C-alpha cells in the first residue's frame, strides 16, 4: 500500500510536545495533513514539487484563504497511512501530498517513523 495523507482531520496531530509549531495564514484552501510552504506573499499554500520549494511544514488543521492554522515545522506528526518506516518522505508533484518518491524539484519533508507517523525535518535537495 503506498503512502497517503490521512484524510481524517481529527486524526492529524503532533505526537509529542517537542514539536515546533508555528501559526501561519493560508493563501489557498489547505487540508489537515497537507505539506505546506511559505510563499513570497507571506501566505502558506499547499507545497508542490513541480516548482522549487524552499521551506515546508505540515498543516495540523485545514483552513480557507485568510485563516490562521497550526503548522508543524519540526517534529513527529500522525498524518499518513501506508508509509514505510524509515523511508524518506518528500513533497510530491501533487499539491500538498507527501510521497516516498521525490517530485520534479526534490524537497525532503522528513521521514516515516511508522506506517502512520512522519518526523518532519524539512530540507531542500535541489533548487533548479
């Protein structure tokens, strides 16, 4: 079974108190569990690897344009199904969706700790 974002918004949650969580205003509709990136306009939008991603985090809750949401930028989050423990997890070419294969412009979101939990540790792999 391939990795998928858990679509049960109530199940998306930081696992430990050691997570670094920031508040961000969304510039597009965001769903809980989506990978998001800070745009040059100051808004957080679903991250997509068809363009260069310079930073990313994971939305803990959903929101509409202009809403403030919590974003995990470092730490463990229950947010997926079917992940391979130990696998690197990337921002994919599908907006907001994590994947175990790199998108067009590689950006590491973190790694899978279990089939359902990711450790968010963002790092840029390629700028071009």
